[in-house]
C-alpha cells in the first residue's frame, strides 16, 4: 500500500459572514475543501506548499493566508489592501470585501454588471479581475517570491515558472466560467472626479480596458442605458445620516429623492430577472420605501460588521 502524501494544515482569513465564499474560492483555486469555516477563518488541507503560494497570488476573498499552527501569515502584505487603491476613497470598502459582495450577489462574469454609485472603482475592478482571471497580485509577484523563498517549507520551491503557470490556469478557468461571453462592466457616478479616480485605479490594476467608465446622473440613466439591458447592479451607495439636525434632515431628503429616482430608472434598465444589490447600513427602511414604489422587494443576503458599524448586503428584485 502506498502511503498518502502528508497534507499541510492551512487557513485563510476573510470577513466574518462570508466564510462560505472564501471556502468556495479556495476550492476553485487549489481544489481543497474547507474543514471548518467560522468566525472569518476557513481551515483546509493543502496538497503542497505551492498551493498556498497560489492562494496568496490569486485569492480575492482572503485578507491573509496562514500555514498552521504558526501565528504569522505567510504572505508579506495585507491582502485586502490592493495595489490599485491609490486614487480616491472607497468609503472603507476594501477590494476583498468588494469581491465578496460580488460573489454573494451571484456574479459569475457573464452578467452585464453596473455600479452606478462608484467611489474609487473597487467593485468594478474586482469584477474585471474575476471575470478575466487576471491575478489580483500580478504586480506583487517579486515581493511574494522573495518572501516565500525565505520561509519553510517554501525555500526549496522553484518560482521561475510558478507565476506564469498560475496566470494561465486562472485565465483558462475564467474563460470556462464565462462560457464565451464578453464581460460587460459599467462604472458610473454623478461625480466626474470619482469616475476619473476609478479609471486611474483600474489602469493600475491592469483591467481598465475591461470596464466602461462614464459620468451619469441618476435621473438620466434611462437615456444612457438600453431598456432591460442590465443583469445586475452591485454598489455601495450614499447612506442616510443619523440625527435630526437641519443638515441631516436636508441631506436625507435629497437622498430619499435620489433613491426614488434610482429605482424608477432601475425599473426601466434592469432585466425582468435582474437584481439590485446594495451595501447598506442597518436600518435601511428609507431605501426599501423608495424601492417599493416600483415593486422592488428586499432580501437580506448578508449581515456583518465593518469595524463598529453593522452593515447588510441587500438584494432588491421584482
């Protein structure tokens, strides 16, 4: 009887509440099934050290990758912090959280994806990376190779062809996933500055040619988008303010009007089977009220904490 090869106990750290998506990505990238997945930690058994290196290179859902039982991550940088996060402020939404939002919404890369409230472009950039298979850490390969070569059990690994092979495999997997479709990704904002920030960040990420950028006013979306053309909206829109001071009341009145206009427009540009998925602060009754005017019904996809703030990922469909 041939003895089974020993496997490496490992874990990835992700956002609590999205463990299933991180476990799915681990399975997609290296074929390893999760042994446990809770409290933001997904444990699994890797076949070899290079599988862990591959996760560090390609994973969009992970904040860190650990070889157990050591307490320090094997990757030399915080994976949720992207190299492309240079221009603008995404409001505290990291690249890894943007990816998790996309996967939780059901995005496969085949849909026409629209972010109408783009901040610095993280959602559409992560969508472009996923739909194309372009490595999220493509421009960090040198620092990864240097860090890995100094650690056990990676010191004897050959990285000369490793990254090129990983890229080819990722691109082939993405091609199979989208089944010959051409990714359609649209990023827009009422602020031209945000549009420019998003476009510049996408260029740094290496995926700007896969995304269409445009400054679009919410009340004129129907003039810019074909009727029933969009499959999926995923966005982190402006949030209602707390408090009853005059400024908060005035700003919330503007937002209520904006949301009403948005769902009116969504009723026109969204396909019958389409969805609007928004990241909202807990207590989003005002958004639900605006959506109900056009028969959009809400469904909570995820509940989680970002720092001290409780957020919910909410899908609206007809």
